[in-house]
C-alpha cells in the first residue's frame, strides 16, 4: 500500500487530495477544496498565487494531521501561465498574470510578423490561441525581463516553493507554443525568432520526475516528513487524460471543466495542413503520447453567468436547464466570450445577431450554452475522426462537467456516440497514479486499468430521434 498527495489547481477551484493505492485500486480523499479565479486590479487580471500557496499549505497540514505515512506529493494546474523570478527566487512583475488578461491583444499577430504562422505551427503543433504563453511573453515589459533570472510555469513554481528545484515539466511546457515535440525541448528557433531570453527557460523534465524532498521550511509549516516531491503530468488536462478509463481503440475524451478539451490520444504528434486548417493542438501526454485535441470555450460561460447571478448551486441550475426546451445554438468559441464580462448579455447578443430567439430566463441562458457546447463538441469529434482516420465510437467525459447529465445526454445526441461519464476527479487520479508509477509502485501502462477498477461510471446513449451534427469548427 502507498499514499500520495495530489494538488490540483483548476481555473475555478483547487483541491489537495490524499490517494491510497492498494491491491490495484486507488481511493481518493479530498482533504481541502478552495475556490480559484482571476483578481482584477487597474485593468489587469492576475491569479492570487500566494493565496493558492496558503491553501496548499493548509491542505498539506491536514494531510500531516491524518498521521498516515505519505510517500510523495505533486502539483498540476491549468496551462500556459507562468511566473518570472528574480535572482533570489522572488516573484516579479506583480505575480502571475491570468491568461484572460487583455495584455495579449495583438501579440499573436506580432509573432506572425516575426516568425510566420505556418512555421510556429510546424515547430509546435499547438493550436493558435491568443493567450498562449508565447504571446504573453511578447507582452512582457522589457525592463522586467532584463532583471528576471528564470521563468516557471504555475505547477513548476509550486514545486520550486515545495522543494527548491526549478525545472519545467514537459506536458505543461508543450502548452506554451514554444516547445518543439520533434526535439523534445524548447524550440531554439522560436525563442530566437521571437526575441525571447533563452536563458530564462529552465530544463524540461518528463512527467513522473522525482524532484527531491520537501524543504525544511515546508516540513516545518505543514508537519509533513519524508515526502518526495514528484512532478506528475503538471498540465491538468494531461493528468486528466492519463486517467481516462478507456481501453482498446475508438475512443475520444472530453476533459470538461472551465474548458472543454475534446481530443484523442495519438502515438506521435499529428502536424499537417489539415490539423493546421482545423487549428488542432498537439500537447505532450504521459508516456510519450500526444493529446490531439481542440480547446472549446467550456463551462467558463456558465461560471461567468453564475458569478453575475450570485448562483453557487450548479446541480440545481442544471436541473432547471434540463426542464426548458432546446433553443438557440451559438458559437462558444467566439472571442467575445473569452474575457470576464457580462456573459448573459453576450450570449443574448450572440443569439440576437444570428437571428435566433434570445434566452430570457437563467435556465434558458444555460440551456443555450449547453446546447452550443454539445454542437461544438460533436463537430470537433467529426474533425478528429477525419484527421486521425480512426473511427470514434465512445466518448469519455471526465472532470467537474461530467456531473452534468443534461450535457452528457446532449453530447451523445449531437454526436451520435456513446458517452461514458466519470471520473469527476480524473485530474487528481492521473496526478496520483503518475507519482506512484514514478516510484515504481505501478507500471506506467496500468494507470487506466487502476482507474477502471476504482471508479463508478455512467453511460449515456444517443436517443433514437437525435440527428448527429457534422458541421465544421474553426
Ligand atoms: P476546473 O478544473 O477547470 O476549474 P472542474 O473540472 O472543477 O473545472 O469543473 C468545474 C465545473 O463543473 C463547473 O463550472 C460546473 O459547471 C461543474 N460542476 C461543479 N459541480 C457540479 C455539480 N454538483 N453538478 C453539476 N456540475 C457541477
Ligand atoms: C484547462 C487548461 C486547458 C488550457 C487552459 C488554459 O484547465 O489547462 O488545457 O488550454 O487551461
């Protein structure tokens, strides 16, 4: 039997969990859960990374209080964001900027002038999104860059604070659009071409790298002893996909949370004219795999409505949305939905501008969002099938959004495929099991079998009357 701690920082919430691996099964206990989100000040949007650190320390303290012997701990988080550190390891530039911060406006176009769009894609295989790390870097203040010593992605920063080792883990590095999967390292050509300070980019290590013991300071703050820090798949989507309870060929996944990440797993990157045309991404996965996927705007749209409405009970809201009929279908990937704003008004305007009925009540607004996400997901599945040449018959939905029965059913109907929902905490499970594999307690290839044995799943079949969607996505 072994015990491990996973720290999962999602864009909407974080958790610290204790996982116990025994007889080929994993049981996961969430010790501490806390909210997360952007903090706006003077037109800028940051993450409260020190607040997150405080919550992490609290969670680790609760872990120590269980009195159970714990072998290791690892952190994963949302992608693309990073901290700049000074020579003494101090946080620079006001902390960690949020990827939805307006500073990236126009930066992608600047990058295309410097390097060229096709070359960026050919070297990285990463979907063009305005907030990718590459474009955030272009918005940095040159003065700050001159005095910076190193740059760490969010989970790497937490690992640095936990054990003092400053490296970048590969799965999250791949989301920067500065990582070249062909060479397995930062793309020297892109860093030079974009004029970025190469010396700030740390060594890249694969998921499942043992970094070292907790620092004496963290041991004193938490009461934990003898715990190794292990970099899991630090990109949350990579950890989630590692724990998709699938077997055999013919399946796709949706990591359903703030974003809907819809994809397949491939043995190697698929970078060609078709994937470029469809703006598909090739992110690094566990065990040398690639996540060929599409980012879709996701439940952020509902989260933002809820923030506006002061609603916190998602289950009740989705139950109400299930009682109203389907209405308009809009494009959730319209850039108008990206930044924190009046989401309800944006959804209503998008319906109006496309000549569709405007949703009036809260459940109607949510219904438009879910119907639209389901259509976009179905279109993405169609493209993935076309590009990979692999038929997809089953769609595994994992993450917080897998609890939304209405959305699972809508996806089954819109795609004409079987949907299997769960686990809700796939990211935690992937994180924990990659740690166990790193310590030799599990074969890396057995991770999905352990998840299959350990969780309850729900199946949603397409209804006989549904008509699957085959439209294009951009
Ligand atoms: P992230 O890691 O991106 O922050 P999660 O995987 O935690 O996101 O998923 C968060 C989403 O899960 C919420 O936006 C909400 O739509 C959905 N959700 C959370 N709790 C429930 C629930 N009890 N019932 C249905 N859906 C829920
Ligand atoms: C989901 C996620 C996704 C990224 C986004 C920025 O949490 O990691 O994979 O594209 O955050």
